[in-house]
């Protein structure tokens, strides 16, 4: 039986999601550009004075509490002018939580901005950047490659199993102790943060990507096995 506290929490969360949806709809009506298959988490702030100068292209993911600023009033109290410039987040880019994106910045395509970064200059294609001010430190494609090597069947779990309580907090802790790192796959049953997205198509895309990864890993495993057999045979001659 639900307690009054849980009912109130659910009601508050529902109202907040509706507020966020209406706020984003208003910003889009005022010129904010949002592409297809974009994920915008909670508490993301788009410059309310100049939303028409901000563009988020297709397949981008914006984490919670990110700030996008299209104007800079640093000089206003001295000389009475405010700097205004576009902010463009190009296709396939990931912006980590609490990052601040300043006016005049273009990021991507397929770039990563680490959590807490302050971005005051362009970050190019396939770059990872971090810090205040943010500076490139590696390639996004190489980072993804390292993570792909870490993913394995025994470390991979369905996010909906967690949502439904089938995978408990205690079990996740145990698995992290055992493996160091674990991975979740799939989408939450209810996630209001996707914008202009075909969720069924996205899920199929993710399934296809995992199947491809398993095939690559299986092929590499067979190649290594054959190499070991050849080397063993050579040592016996």
C-alpha cells in the first residue's frame, strides 16, 4: 500500500516533468532548435533571453543541470554592451552533467564534454574535453573503443530489471565489487527526456549495435584461439 509520502513524491515529480515539458516547448516556440533523437535530462537551462541562438542537432545527449548561455553581460556595467553569439551542439555529441557552455561555442560532431566543464572555445569532431576552461584530452572514438572492450555478457544487465525491482541495489553493489564496473542496457519503461525520438527504432539500433559487438568479440576470440593452437603446435616440433 502506498504511503502518503510516496504519493506526494510521485505527484511532485509528475508536476515537475510537466513544467519542464512546457518550458522546453516554450523555448522551441521562441526559436530553440532541437534535432531528432535528442535526450535532454532534467534541470537543463537554455538561455531564456536568446533561445533562438541555441541549436542541438540530431542524436545528442544532454545530461542533467547543463547550462547553455548565448549572451555575456560581463561588459555591460562598464560600457553598456552585451555580447551575444550562437551556441551549436553538433550531431552525436554528449554533454556531461553540470557543464556550462558559453556564447559563441560550437561542439562536435561526435564529441564529449566531461561533467563540470566550462566550455569557452570550440571543441572539434571526435574530441573529448574537460576542465575549466575545457581543453581536449583525447578522442571520443578511442574512449568508446575502450568501453566496448570492457563490456561482456556477465557485466551487462537490463535497466528494466532494475526498474521492476528484479535487480536489487544489493545485487548491483555485489556485482560492482565483483567486476569493478558493470553496464546497463535498454531504456527505462518511462523516460520523458527524449525529444523527437522513435523509441522503438532507438531500441532496435541499440540491439543491433550489441549484436555487432558480440560478433566482433567472438571473432577475435576465435582468432586468438587459432593463434594459440598454432603457437603450441610450433613449440612441439
